[in-house]
């Protein structure tokens, strides 16, 4: 640093020259010559002689010399001080320049952050308005429960909010934090004109991402609710208040000052109500007071009294809807856990101000049905004798029991099966799990809907986890992502190598054997593999560990837990994504793979159900049609062969796939909206 500083010193005067004089030596070398008359000629040599005048001259000369020497020393001292000052000033100058650079960098960083915040603010304007509207609706519910307004007035206010979502949000952004009386006064003075365009939908369910997430139901409820609300519908969610709720994700979480009562086990029981907003969706949490242990547990499912737990919640949800004066167009229920709402609604609640409401049931499969003793139906106020019949809740194979999921199918106006690449007839014949007669009788109710994914999070052109973004119009960034993925996992960085990703949470032993064979064959051709496997099941985790040992290879990497950032990079950097099947819903792997320009290839590629697909069959989804034409009948070895030998055709398939929209906002929300419209006319 000092050398740098010295080098930067400007030109200065040269250092003064000093001559050292030896006075003794001068005396010995002096010469003096004397003539005959005694006068000196200055040429003789001999001992040094000095007369009085010479001594005076010498003394004067010495004094003069000493004076000059002192002046030179003073000059040198001043010069050294000046030099030190210059060095100090240069140091200060460099420090100032460094500080200036730091300030400039901070300023640029702040400007970038401001731009990002402005962009985020603009992008979230719609979401903020929806959140404000949802909070306003929850405040209306609170005023009904506390007796400030009646059910009819509350219904008018809700329609007011629905008819002008944006306008209400702008006018009531600050008002929602005011006291009830002040808010009510503003509601009375607020008027809008317009015709209602959307539906009022209330989900009664047991999961919602990210506050209570176990499986596919959580992401489905959140994804489809946000998509439908973006299209002008009013969507609300009712959940149990689990002890394990992720409350950090709930905006404006608070307890309502009033309680309500619901019927269970022969008497009325008190419930506490909590409200909040999740991703712009108004959520109501129901907490039993007497049966507080129902939802104060470590898990959501898997207890011997699950029937009692979720039957209580279902009945309490309906009691809350009536108490709050809600009149939704659709009650959307899910799987067996809330299927009891079907018979409860039509046998008990339809005449309590809900005459215009209809029921839609979503099933993520028919393998979990819940069989119980008929007399347990009386716990929530149902008549066992009336329902324990073959055409209602009686189970086909175990006639002495009632089937709760069957009750949901029988008593719903529409049943959405999702996600599935099957046709209705094949669902009835192959996947009914004993419900085939019931599904056949009610087949006109059945509707297949595809899965979806959150395109605000999963989009390679915007993905914050990628080293370089890309799109169907410019895919150069995908090769950068591939190199980054290889480097991150210490794989040979060769663009020509085929890279296969696999992200799974649940693979059967049979699938593992198929997977071992596929991996072994492909690894002989230098193909790289990345497996990200995770499961809450100890058996599946152990099977994955054995699989890792059996197929250990230098071109393979295993990640034994889910990493969000790495999963994005795997989707972007892989050429092929292995999937257990195309209708496994949990991670929406095939849909995300298509968006990221990665070919989804099923491990069970030889499934003959694809031969039943045809363009003329309108029952199947757009995703099923597309996947059938592109990758459904392609094996892993065939995909590798086409990548290497026919890259132009492969690239055409990939870019075409990237242009498709299989998010929640596309076909999935359209089919749901059509289902709501069809049952409202019943």
C-alpha cells in the first residue's frame, strides 16, 4: 500500500546535496609559498601556518558554513514533513475514493431494490385488492356473529363486495382497521353499480397450502382458489384450527370476538373463530372448545377417531355458514373427510337460508373411503335409518357399515375427479375401489379435471432460482442451467451428455425394480442421473436407500431431502424428467417439466391405457391429449436416441411444450367454472 502511495506522489524538488568536510585534512593539504622578502607567492609547501587574519576568515567561514548547514537541515526537516503530509493526503484521497465507490454501489443497490419493489408493488396490486376484499368479508362475518347486523344485511354487503372487488378495495383499504360502527357507517354510504359476474365459492376442507399442508389437496385448494378469484369469483376457505398451523403465512390473523355453537353428540358445543387471509383468500379457522383435543395434535390425519374429528368440523362449518348469514353459490367439499356435508346439507341445512346453494365434491382418488358404524351418523344430527340404504350410504361389500365417501358422491350435485388421465368409463371400471355401482349410477355427475401448478413461481423466464432465465423464444439459458447443475453436483460438465432428473416422494417397490433396469441400461451410454427422493414413510425411504446402493455410479447423484432451490435447477437443467406416472399429483412434475423444456418420461411407459385416447373424445383433458401425442408412448431409451440422433425434431417437441399453459389458471379453472355454472342451474 505504501509503495502505491509513494508512486502516486506528484513531482517535487530534488533532495538537497550535502558535502562532508574534514577540517584536519584541509589543514594538512594547505600550501603557502614565501619569497626572499618574506612575501608569500602561494606556491611553497610546508606545515600549515595561519595568521591572525586567516584565523578570522576561517572562523567567519566556519560560522557561515554552520549557518548554511543548519538551514539545509531545516529545509530537509520541512521537506520530510511536507512529504509525510503528501503521503497522508494521498491516503485520505484513496480512502475518500473508496468510500465514494462504496456509496455509489450502495446507491445503485438501493435503486435496484426500489425498482424491484415498485415492480412487485405493481404486480401485486390485484392481489392486494383481493386480500383487502377478503378481509372486509371476514369483518362482515364478524359483525353478524356479534349481532351488529343481521343475515339479510350481511348478504347485501357481501354482494356489494363481490360486484366491485377493485372499487371496494380502494375505498376500504384503511376502513377495515376501524371499529365495527365506523366500518358499518362506511358500508352504508358505499354504493356501486354493476351486475354480478362471478360465483361465491366456499371450500370446506382439511388442508390449504402453506398453512396446513400434507398432500396434493393443500396445493390444489390454494391453486384453484387463487386462479378462480383472479377470474372474478369470490372464494373463501374454512379449515380446522390445527395446533400445527403455519400462522406466519396468515395475513391479519385474529380471533373473532364472538363464538358460535354447533350440534354434536346430542348437544350444542361452543366454537371459537379465527380469521385471516392466505394468498388473498379469506380463511376462517374453527376451533372447538369442548372437543379441543380434536385438532391439537401433531398430525392432520391418521387417528382412530378421524371420523369423529372431521364430522364435527363438517357440521360446525355448516352451522357457521348459517350463523354468519352466508349464502354461497357453491359449497366445495373434498375427499371423504368433508363428504358428510352432502347428506347434512340436504337433510338438515338446505332450508336454513341456503336454498340457492349447491354442493360440489372433489376426489383425489377413491381408495380412501372411511367405513363406519351407521349409528355414528347420529353424532352430527343425521338419521342412520334413513341413510343406511344401498342407494345412499350403505357400503356395497360390507353392508353393515356406511361409506362416507359414497355419501359424498350420492349427495353432491357434481363430482370432480382429479387429477387423472383416465376416461370416465375406465375410472368407473378400474379405479372405483368398490364404488363402481354408485359411480355408474351417478356417472353424469362425474367430471375429469387436470392438475395445475403455480405459474407465478414456476416459470423459467422469471425463476429467481436459475442462473439465467430462458423461454420458448430464447432457450439459450437452459444450457447455462445445465452446466450450473452439473457443476453444483460435481458431475462432468459436458453439454453433449444427456441429463435425466427424477424428483419423487413415493415409489412402490415394483417401480423401483423398473427404475433400476432403466438406469442400468442408460448408464452404459454415459447418461447422467440426478435423483431427489423424499418421503415421510420409513419403508419408502429405506427402499430408496437400497436403490441408491444398487445403482451406484459416478454419473449419478442422490439428494435425500427436498430442496426448493435445487428442484428448480433440476427442472431447468435436465433434458428428461423421469415420472412414476403422468397423473401423480403431489409435485405436478410432468406439468412443470413441460414448462421448463424438459421431457416428462414415465417409468411405466408401456401402459396400454393411452391407446384409448383420441382427439374425438371430449372427456379427456388437453394435457392428456398433448402428452399422448408427444411423450406418453416414448421410453427412456427412445428419448435418449432422439436427443442424440434427431436433435431438430427433439427441439421442436420441447419448444412446442414450453408454449402450452397447464397452470391452475388454464384448463383446470375453466373446468371448475363450468362445473359451478352447470350445478347453479339445477
